[in-house]
C-alpha cells in the first residue's frame, strides 16, 4: 500500500469507526497500518481519561467486528489490533497537535518529500491547520499535513507519567 492509499484509508477508517468508539465513551486517537500483503495489521489507538483497560480494547474490537463484516474497508486479508496510545503516542487529530504543543515528536514525511524525518518540538498547527509546526533546532518547520506520513511523541518516562499513563494496559487496570 503506497502513501496516498494509506492516507486515504486512514481517513476512511477514522470516519467509519470513530462514532462507535465514542459511543463506548472512548476517544479514537489514531489509525495506523503495519505489515503488508497477507500480514496487514490495522491498529487503532484508543484513550479515555484515566487510561484504557484491556476490557476497553476488547469492547471496541467486538463492537467494530460487525461493522467490518458489513463494510470491509480493506481488500484482502488483515487483522485488527486495538490498544492504548502508549509512550510513543501517535498524533493525528487537530486537538492533539494543540494539546501536545511543547513536547518532543518525531515526524515521518511521504516518500516523495525531500527530507523524510524531522525530530523536534511540536508547536501546533499553522493558522489554517494545513501544516504541522515543528521546531527543529532553532528553526520552525511548516510541514504540510497531506505529505506527513506519521507523527508520534518522543516522551521520557516522566513526561509520559504526567500525561496520566504509567504502565501498559492490563485486564481491568488503567494504563
């Protein structure tokens, strides 16, 4: 799956699953794909105040199963993984770019973009929201969102703990 297909599919999946996730009292943080061919994995990162439990992940997976049976968004075999965002939390939503302003992040751009990777401090979005602002060294970069492949936080354990997450999700316990 190339960059454009992956970007379009992420947008389609988010629109499809976000209402169900929200009905369960959770936030859909990110949609990501891994693997390829017969090993394609759709990963959904979910969150809620106080953290996500394994039971939350199971509930989302079970609730989405009938939706995916009716409208299979991916041509070919794939599997679903639902988890908490974790320490390397993906940043995809406008609200998260604002929420995590000032934290370190790693940005990977589309293959056709000159420079593929940027490591720096998130500075939010441009005025029109079409670009991500990242401070790299002492220079702010404006990275067009339609050319960004992925953005994830680069947190220390202390920074992660301040976000309210201290461990991986376990059955019935928040992460």
